[in-house]
C-alpha cells in the first residue's frame, strides 16, 4: 500500500477495489465483496487499515474547509 496524500499517481488494490493516490485526493472505486468468513474478515481488515491511514494522514495537519480541484477530463478510448 501507499502512504495517503504522498507521492501522487500511485495505486493499489484490494481485489477489485482500486485505491488511487494523489497529493490532494485519495480515490476508491470498483467492487469489493466482504463475505461472512475468514477471507471476508481479512478483506475487511485490509480496507479498515487503509481507511485508518487516510484518517491519520488527514488529522496530522490543519485542513481547509474545502479544496478546489480541477475537473478530470475524459480521454477518448483509442480502442473503440
């Protein structure tokens, strides 16, 4: 895993859930199923650990009420 909000343009995954790091934003997208078994518990703990790291990183510094982010531009798929 990466350290949240450090060294932008990093990504990691928990199965089909992608965790993407930027210096001003952490994005989570995809699909993650947490089953009611030992594998599900392991998956849930991995997600919990990551979210705890994000919260800890945010709590370390004074934060503005809201930041301005540029809209991401859609890129045309060259394979279509």
